[in-house]
């Protein structure tokens, strides 16, 4: 896992694919740029021939156009080098901000360490514990006895069922947090690669001076800046979470103890779940924070809240889908 | 031709520096004073940026002034002297949520105990499937939602600090951008981000204080819902319906709590941008989510009970409409063709009478007992008239008349103009009204264009220089 995450963060990841893509796109963008500039020059030249035209304005326009075209052509010619630099600058900036502990490998190790707090040993250990507890006969007597006040005597089938559900949920949530971490590492990188790939096209369109082209370039620049800033943001977040006094998963303390009441397992699960959701919420914020930094609008937890609600509604929606399939099959 | 361009500084603010330098090289008549004025401003700004970017000064400004300032404000708002203001109310909220959770789990044990009793294995199985599983699912949902609320409560306090740390760490990248006209807005974006992040703590404290005050009678120690949980836990046997009822209250409270806490950054954003759009959209999305979940569960219930869909062949959902044949009938509610069994596809066709279904207010229907919905316009044109306008208006007023199918005979602009020219006062008023609307629309369009020009200052608007000449 560490190797995969480190590979995702490292500047070399995707560089070869990007370079081979740019080999085709950059000349095409240069041709587009030259064509647009040629059209504009022809337009200015024809405007000069109109009687009463402001020659000084037109000449300054022409000069500015030529300078800008040359500048953009140079930029396009250097685009592969600039892309490499942009890919390298994210980790370097992250390392500068949070210290030397932000090399790709160390960052990945820290990310994995956060997810590993809720490790599979804990989760599958709980499942083992459920299987190892002595099964009791189901309760068939009247419930007005002393033993009902004691949680340790909870009916075994119910306890088994609930604890197994809890353990399965823990496994799912742990994997979800690990996946969120990997996605939060991978997503800005993919976004950055995509933006750098589209970059020559965006640069070529700047010379048109049209409103739509300008909006496209601004959007591209903001997205690229967000993607570049995502890695430093992630490094700061990881350092913050690593240094925060997060308690250890409480569900782990009961693994291997057959005398532990099932109620305690559920309470421990609820505590772990709250902690896990907090970590997930912070990890979920990497790209939104980077984006908010560029746009001046800090993100809220609403999207995370909506995601969590959607997960809560997932069983209902799944049942609905199953029922609709069943109804369709019956018809 | 040889005039100055007074608007060049504002209109060409985008790439003005290099562009104006080129212009100056070719046309010495351009505003040199403006150019040098801008230069002085830029130099002053550059010196401020240089001074600001020195490590000690930057750290002092960001940490001591902005962060500590908002923190002190939050401490004053919470009337506390602790290191992290608002933690007291936050702890109270956490305690309430934990009490809920313990209550759910404690009551769940009793519900489990009371279920599945009896020697008959079939009844045990039915009980397990209908009650046991349902109770487990509800209890699981309560536990997850309570954990979510707790995570959001903690996250609301963490996220502001994290965002401020990110903004402060990346600040030296953004501060120099103020020197470039094109990139200046990114500096202001960063500055706003920093302010909002710092203010999130303040808003969080206030929200948590308000929530703690509001929820104390419900969820605090000795609160009504907490009391219900206590009585459930203390009961020797428990009906699962009682458990579900109290668990639902806990779900509602926890959802409300989680939603409000998740909105803290949005509220701060709204505070700094003087717009509540984010909060509104967040509310809308949350309601939509809840609605979707609710509709999904309703569909499940409906499909389980084999209820017919509304409007379907077996659906008898009542609808209010007008009888299509008599347009002058009173505006009473009557069964629609859909309700009478007309298929939905047929009812939705343009020629179908159901297309003319109109909902009217009860007051309007009472006041216009003898007129249809279209005649009411004419009745208003002729105050005191309670008879059909088409019968009383002069021939010029036939523009209000309707064909047998109920459509206006003369609904075109030309027909209205013609009627107004013929001296119909109602048509004249309509024309005046139309012109007023057109003027308002034109004014609004002009304002929109002016706003668009302002927001796109980087683009030299074509023809601005020519306009001023």
C-alpha cells in the first residue's frame, strides 16, 4: 500500500504518459496559435487600410500581438519542461512547508499510518473474537429475571449478530477511509496531469482575446493551481492529523477477550466510528481546501455530510433497486 | 482623434502595464501622468509586500493579529478564559450525544431480551425477522448518525484551524500576487480564505453555544428525550415500538445537530460574502437528500403493500380542476379527467382538457363566482362588472374575446396595438403595461452588461475608447 501511494505522489508518476501525449498536442497548439495570430494580424492590416483608422492604436495592438504570440510560442516550446517542473514543485513545496518529513514515501507512510490505526488486525480480530465466544442457547424464558439487567448475559445469537455486523461495518469503513486517503492522493495528481495535458490548448486560445477563451483559460488556470496546491495542503493535513492526540481505536482493546460484553464492543465501535469519520472528513477536504484557497471560498463539511447521508440511505436505495428489478422480472 | 483617453486606466487594467508601455512608445500623447501614477502605486505596494514577507512580521501579522484576534473574540463570545474557547459547550454536546448512544444501546439490550420469547420456533423466527432485524437496523442507523454528529461537532472546531494553517503556510506564495493586475484577485481570494478560516472558530463557538442552549432541555442531563431513554433502559421489558419511537427522536435531533454543525463554514462564508446562497443551497441539497431517502422508503413500503401509484390506472388521487366544457362556471374544485380514470398519457396531450387545469385560490373563486379565470382580467378592467366581459365590451374590446376552444381570438401584439389604436381603454392600458415591462427589462439588461464589464475588466471592451472619443 505504501509503495502504491508513494508511486502516486512521486513526480515521476504519469510523466512519461504526459510527455508522449504532449509530443502530439504541443505542435498542434503551436499551429493553432500561429493561425489565430495570423488571422488577427490580417484583420489589423485590413483595418489599417480603412480611411480614418487610428494607426497608432492599431500599430500598438499589432506590436502587442506579436510580442504575446512569440512569448506563447516560447512557452509552448518549453511546455514539457514546465510540466515536469510543476509536477516536481508540489512535493518540493510540501517538503518546504512541513519540513523534511514530506518526501513522497514519508507522506505515504504517514497516510497509511493514519488508516492503519484501524488496521485489519483489529477488524478481523474482532470477527475472530465473535467466532471464538461460546455460543449460548437462545432465551426462551420470560424476561423478568435478574440476568436481563446484566449486559454480559445478552442472548448469544443477538450478540453474535450485532457484533458481526459491527465488525463488518468496521472493515468496510476502514477500507473506505484507506480508499479516501488513496483517492485524495491520486485525484489531485490525475487532475494536475490532465490540466498539464490540456495546457497547450488553453495557452493557444489566450491569443484570441474572446470572452469565452478567457473564461476557459481562467478556469484551466484555477484548476491547475488547485491541483498543484493540493499536495502541500495534503502534507499539512497529514502532519496535523499525525500530530493530533487521536486516541487509539477502542475496539482493539477487546480483541481476544472472550469475557468482554457485546455492549462494550458496540460502544467501542461507536467511538471508533466517530473518530474514523473525523479523520475521513479531514482527508476528504484536501482538494476542496486547495480549490477554496484559489477561489477564496473555504469549503464546508456539507459535501461530506451529504456523502455520509447518502451512505446511510444506501441500504434503502439498494432494497428499492432490488425490488424494482424483482417487479420488472415478474412483469 | 487626438484626444486623451480618460478611461484607459480602468478599462485596460488587465495587461495595462506592458500594453501601455507599448502604446507610450508609439504614441507620446497617451496619459504619461497616469502611467507614472500607477508606477508609484506599484512601487509602494512592492515595498509593502517586501516588508510583509519578512518571516517575523508575517508570522506576527498572521498569528498574533488575525488568528489570535478571532480567537479572543470567540473567547469573549463564549465568556470563557480557556485555551480553546467553546470547548465547554462542545463537551456538553458530546456528552448529550454519548448519552443518546448509550441509551440506544442499553434499550436495545432490553428490546432484544423481550423479543424472541416463546417456545414456538416459527413465532421466534417471525419475531426475529420483523422486530429483531428492524430494531437492529434502526439502532445501527442511530449509532451511525450519532457518530456522524459527533465527528462533525469535532470537525467544525478542527477544520477552521486546519484551513487557517494551510492558508498561513501558503501565504508567501499569494502575497506577491497583489502586484500583478491579472493575478491580484488570487491574493484577495487567499486573504478572504484566511479571514473566513479564522472566523470559522468564532462562528463555531456561537453556533455551538446556541445549540447547547437549545438542546439542553431535550438532550442534556435530565432532558425529556434523555429521560425517555433512561426509562427505557430502566424498564424490565420493552416493547420495540417504544424503542423505535424514542430512537426516531434521537435520529431527528442528531440529524439536525449534524446538519447545523456542518453548516458552520457555510455560515461564515455567507457572513463574509453578504450572501446566504451557500446556506440555502446546502439546505436545499440536504432536504433533497432527505426527500430522496424518504421517497425511496415510501416506494419500498408501497411496493411491499402493492399500493397503486398515484395517477396510475388504479390511482384515485384527487385533483382539483375545472370542468373543461364550461369556462364560465364558478371556480370550484371538481374531479379531473385524471381522477376519473383517464390515462396519464392521454391527459398530458396538448389538446386534452387536462392541459387547461388551473389551480385557483379559494378567495379568488369566491369573489369571481360568475366569471372564468380569463374573464376575471376584463372584470378588473371594468370595476364593478360581474358579468362576462365579452358580452359587455365594445367591438374594439373583442381582443379579450375567446374562441370556442377557450384560446384568445386576438392574442398577438399587433392585435393588441390595433385595439389600442381604435380607442379601447383596456387595450391601451395593456400596451402601457407592456411598454413599462419592456423598459424595466431593458434597464435590467443594461445593468447586467455594466456588471459584466466590471467583472471582466481584464478584457479591453471593444469600442470603449471609441465611445469616449
